[in-house]
C-alpha cells in the first residue's frame, strides 16, 4: 500500500488499545457485524469493519474486488475526497449509520468510508394532510431527502442549516433551518443552546423533540409548534421568519414560534384570493365555537336556564327528552364519549375497515340509542354537529385540545348554566393570554413583524 494510508494511521499513534479490538468488543453481540481481512500494510493486517445489514453489497463488492495492490487506487477512485479519519466513538457512530471503518490490527485510528445503503421510501403525497392545491410531494424519513425538498422550495443561499446530534444511544441527527435576515437571532441562539444540552437516550419524532425543548414546568395543553409533512407549508414558515427543526427518521418538520392563529391557516390559503381566505377563517372559528360550546349550551338551556328559551323551543326540547331516564348532563357526557370512541376507532383501525366502523357507530348505534330512549333526538343532532365541526380544524393537535376542553365547559354549564359557560370562556382567554411559544405571545399574530406564514406571499404581491 502507498504511504497515504500509513501516514493517516500515524496521526494518533499512542499507547491506546487498537481500534480493531475496541470495535470488536463494542459489536461483539451484533450478529451482522463483520471484520473482513482485506490485506496488509507495513506487515500489519488491514481490516474493513462494517454492519452487513446497513452497508451496500454492491459498494463492498466494487471496493474489495481485485488484488490487494489495487486497493489504494480503488479507494481514491471510488471514495475520492470522502475519506475521513476517526477515533473510537466517531467510528462506532459511523458503523451504526452504515459506514465502514478501515483500520490496521495494531492501530488506534482508522478511515471512515461511505458505503451506506439507505433504506427509504420514495417521495410521495402527504398522508396526514390533504392537498387541494399546491405541490403534491411530502417529506420522508430520510433527512437528506427532506433537506433537498426544502432547498427546492427556497433556492437561496440565505437558507441556512445548523446540525447537531441528540441521544446518547440513538445519535439522531437534528437539523435547524432558518432564513438569514428573517429569523430572530435570539430565538435561534436559544434553540441551539437547548438542543446542545438535551440529555436523552434516543428520539424518534419531532413531537418528542418539542417535549424535550419545553420544560416540565412549562408544558402546555395547547400545541406550541406547527408540525407538517408538506414542504410548501414549511417553506412559507421560513419565509415568514420562523425557525424549522427536522430530525432523521421522521417525516414531520416542526416550525416555531407558533401563535394561536397559525393553527387555523391551511397551506392552501396562500394560493387563493385573500377574501376567500378571510371567509374560510371566519368559518373555521365559527366551527370552533360550535364544537366547544354547543353541547354546553344544550345542557345550560335544558337543565339550568330553562326560562331563557322561547316557549316553542322549550316544549320541543322537553318532548325530545320524554322517556329519557338520565339527566341532561349524563346523557350529554355519554354521547360525547361515544363520538370520541368512534373517532378514535376510525383513526386507529386500518383504512379498509375504518369506514365500516364509522358507519356502524354513527348510523346503527345512533339509531339504536334513540329507539331505546337513552338520549334525546335533539342531543343526537347537537353531538353530530359537534363531531362534524371538529374535523374542520386544520391542526390535529388543536382538534384534540378542543375535544378535551368541551368536557370542562359542559361541567361548567351544568354547575352554573350560561354564567358557567361565560366563566369558562373567560378562563380560557386568560389562560391563552398567559402562554408564550418560544418567546412569542400566543394570542398575538406574527403579521405585525414578519407577516403571517399563510398570508406572507399575498401581502407582498398586493404591495405596489
């Protein structure tokens, strides 16, 4: 072998244990670990250490084919400038990622060769977000592919990346995206500092990353970050001055800060007329109030504040409850639980049978409950409207929050009627006003600083 390899091995010659023996001890219990003897350098055996399940067999065959005297030439021709020197911990991480380590039997250093075979699915359409208009591609579990998708959306040198690793066991790559001149430098510095000091064994998704970034004392019921698998939505957030985080192995990107209004904007809002967007926003907020307060209004007007109703409405409500053995509060809570059971079953079951379960639960079970006089006809209508309006929510996490809050509002209506509903609403507004998402007040909009993520394009286009 030429002196190139020998000179690299002499960089860290010391009394340390040979790298070959250390790697063998580390991966002793791994059946797919291979240490292939491929030649000798200066009368010392030369080994290629790798995990056969992660390395490309074609790359290995190409590298090892031929005589030993041709190995250096093959390394230079195939790997080129990607040869890296590494020590024990770095070599262990590289092997776990599909790289191979070339080392001498008695040396404490080695070469890291890129022989990884990436197992990934192809770029497809978003699974958790429907696309009515806009790009049809979605992020995958491969971080490098996701970086490429995002750079295709923003072809500018201002798009910057900062990378780190999280997890003492998983060594998960985490990348922070930001746009120079648009992102808040203080926010970027705080995020980088928090990411550096995260201590955990492993991490698999951006949801876990958000929980690690938020201290337990500051964990909130409402979502504090936008999570999306659509590159166009994340690109819009970057253009609006937000900071985006992604990690290897997760198809979801997370953008911060996220204020309350961000969760009510659809990615399609930036592609339609602004007046249509405002109409849809009003429709979504109206659906939110119906979803959270309509069951509570039913309880308040039929059990506590009966005198507020018109005579005709009161008689109709009383007639619908004729023969129902349970109080209004019990039947309302019972029906809300049934709707949530059906919703969760439809989400968790395979798609081939989820529609059948929804049909049986929504139609057959509802009709049986009415005929058995367990609940009133009017309540079935109200609960159905509540279930429909819950699906209008753009963000899934925000929809979960609404499903939780409506139970507390129903309890407030049972206790104090309409006054209890007003009290719950006031407490909710006060709670939201106290929240902050990575330094941004939760009830304020980003329009005053950088423009809304969903309307930033429209604002710039309308300016002269």
